C-alpha cells in the first residue's frame, strides 16, 4: 500500500511539472540543495547524523516542487530490559524519499526563508539483540536479528538562506517528520547549500 502511495505521489509530481510552465520571473528554474548535520529520533530517544540531497524546480504558481533523498543514522542506548546488553548501543538506519512544495519568502535583498510541506516514505532498519526477556527470566531467541519497517508520513521544513552570489546560497535547514498515524518521528538540523541555475 505504501509503495503504491509513493508511486502515486511521484506520478502526481511528474504531472505537476509537465502541466505548469516554469515561472517566468526567475532566471533560476532549478536548484540543487544538500546538507549534513544533527538527527534526533524521538521514539528511540537517540541522536545521530543525517545527510540529504534535494532537487527543486520552480513552478509558475511561485511554488517550488522538491524531491529529496535522505539518509539518517542514530544509535540508541539499550535499557535494563536487555539484561547483559544494558548500556550497549544499537544502530537505527533510515532511508527517506520526500516530495514537497515550498515557497520563497524574501527577508531582505540577500536573505530569504523557504517553508515547505510534503509527503514522505521511510524505510527503517533497527538491529536488536537476538532475544527477548519475558516476565523477567524467560528468554526467546529471535529468528531475525533486527526489524525492518516502512512508514508513510508528512514532512515539514524551514530553510533560511543568505545569497553569496546569484547562483550560490548558504543557510540552515530545520526539518521534521510525522509518521502516519503515530507521532512526530524525528527532527533534523543541518547547514545547507543551494546551487541555483
């Protein structure tokens, strides 16, 4: 179901690109953006790193359509429930594809922000010790050393940019994800560079 929704979102974004001319008031129709920085996973209470790349195209409406690929890695400390593994760290990996719409809001001649909202699909890998403790003493060994999950959700972002030249801007991105139908899953704070052409 989630893969079907992702394919539908990709199809709709492709149709949006084909049905709208690029806005005529901008010499920069395309943007490549990227960043790497801090990642926090709320359910696990773990911190790590996140890296992402994004392609944006300006639409006639004044909005940009953005397609982002993101990788995040965090290590969660295991609690007392895990017995001999208490205090050890387990890795959690997340791969995200995100399609969003954003809009530039000028603050001054060289400064601007771009808030954005979109949909995302996330595939997560979590490695766990190969057993569970039940009622404090019963040990059951797992068949699989870890869990794999696929989630659909909404993404929120806010970028701040300072234009160094007509084609290069630098700034800061704060982004978050809400996984349907559960919770706010993560927050990412990274420096960002944007190449406009």
